[in-house]
C-alpha cells in the first residue's frame, strides 16, 4: 500500500449538510463534504463525498457519490466510486455499482450488484427512436 495516498476518512459526527425526518425534498442535489438524509428525498444525488442515509431516511434516487452509508432505505441506482456500506437496518432495492461493497448481517438487499476493482460503466440507454433488438 502506498503511504503517500491518503485514505478518505469520514466522521458521522462532522456532517456538513443534513435534513431531518420531517423534511421531504424532490429534485437534484449536489454537495461537498458529508451529507446526511433522515427525511425523504426523490430525484438525483451527485457528489464526490460521503452520503449517509440515516435510520429514518427514505431515498428514491439515482445516486452517484464517493462513499455511501445506508442505514435507512434507498430505491434506485447507487453508484459509489469508492465504497458502499449497507448497515444492519439498511434496505436497498435497485442496483449497486461500486468497487467495494459491505453488507452487514440483518441488512435487506434486493439489488443487482457490480463490485470489484474493474466495475464496468452503466449500460447506455437506447437512443430515442431506436428499438431494442430481440
């Protein structure tokens, strides 16, 4: 292991953005630093940083972040460029793409998973007017 490479550490106590359980947001979100969701979110989330879905968080989104920690529920595609962790109370329904995937005992996982050093990019959607070949 190269000592010159600094490992990204995160501390759940040092959150730079947060919304609580009584908050519901729809739209596109980008952020820097770590962000915690304990409410409801629907849309897209993009960041190079840490996303934490709290115990009461419910997310329905296309997510692309550096590091994702799931304690609540997420539906959609989760792309973690570094790592995705699903803790014991976490629930994931959809697709997970990440080089490192950690699933704790008790977690609920109903997802297609791509994990490893050479994760392939997402398949291209058919262009408008093109039909899928059978």
